[in-house]
C-alpha cells in the first residue's frame, strides 16, 4: 500500500520561509512525477509546483509562487521538497503532496498525502 507522508508545515510570519518534505513509501514500481497542491478555506485545491521524477526533472510552478518557491527531488527519487521563501498571508492553506506513480497492487494513479497546514500571519 502506498503512503505519502508530509512534514514541515507550521506558522510563520510574512516574509519568512518554510520547507515542506514528502516521501512516498510502500510497494512502488516507479514514481513518475510529484508535486504540491494547496487548498485555502472556501477555495478549490490548486497546483503549486510539480517536478518530473523520472527524466530530466523539469518543473512547473503556479504564477503566484514563481520566484519565491522552489520544488526539488531527493536522491532516492521518492522524496520531494518545497522550499517556500518570502511567504505571504495569501499562501496560507493546507498543502498536499501528490505523486503520480505505478504500484503493483493499486496500479498507475495519483496518490495524495494527508496534508500539512501552512499559516502565514503576524
């Protein structure tokens, strides 16, 4: 069974930084891509950043975070990080890790973490 475990959320002042981590574990054949989504109260879940795990590691960012957030992959290729700098109150949301992978039992699909709260407030 595949599990995605996130860590690194918390409370930070505007202008501060946080680093989120996500590791996919369990029986996995291959991880193709991983990313971070976020959902603020009353809003739809939106893509924040994504990275190809298999291949050249190309990345994709939401316009609202370009230049402030950086997504990267770990050496083990089942871990992804999100470095968030110059945080703004509008970045406040629950951040969810997502992995596009193939598992022997559940097959190919998108898997989600449980979410981690990021609050930007003075």
